[in-house]
C-alpha cells in the first residue's frame, strides 16, 4: 500500500503570563475542510464546551474501528444496518507520566435479519487488526461489542 500524508494546522493567540490565566482555545484547520475550535480539557483549565485533544483521540479510535468494521463486513457479506459506539478512555499516571492507559470501545451493531452473529462478532477482531489508529497507539484498545438483528 502507498504512503498517505495528512496535513493540519493549529493556531493560537494570547499571552502566557501565568498558568491560570492564559487562553486555552485554539483553531484547528485541515485543507479543504471546515475549521473548528478546540480547547484543553476542563480539568486543565480549558473550555468544557469545545473538543479537546483527549476527545479527539477517543473519537479517532472509535471512528477508525467503526470504518474498519464496516469495511470488513462489506467485504465478507455481513450486512450492517446500524452502528453506535459509547467509547471510554482512561488517562492515569503511568511510568511517572500522565497518559492514556486504555480505551474501551462498546459498539452496538445491528445486522440484517439472517446475518451470522458469530461472524459479525468475529469481524471486530479483524477490524481491530486493520484499524490504523489503534495500530499507532501504545495502550490497549479493547472492544465490548453487542450484535443484534
């Protein structure tokens, strides 16, 4: 497979005179896409109404798994009708640094009547192996899938 490159810009303006008072809001832009605003997590004095880097990492993992799962199912003839995920990530001190220590994805998948539920469950393992983002992080990404017809 060929290499793929991605570009993004992030910009911030303000003054960092002291930790408690500088603005945490920044602008995120990707060429050809709508720009958005981000912030630090509220725990780090950010705006709780804006996406923070931790949110974006969790969203990236959940979306990558979903897209990989849908591709696996499409290639193997499993018809998926709906997919929802309630992902959770944990950050903690590990090796004297604050970091993500695990993420659990909880996909709830609705498949077409007559679909093989065992094959639909097994497709999550294949999707995990194919997910580019999960392959790029250094912590466990687990999934607790529910499959229904």
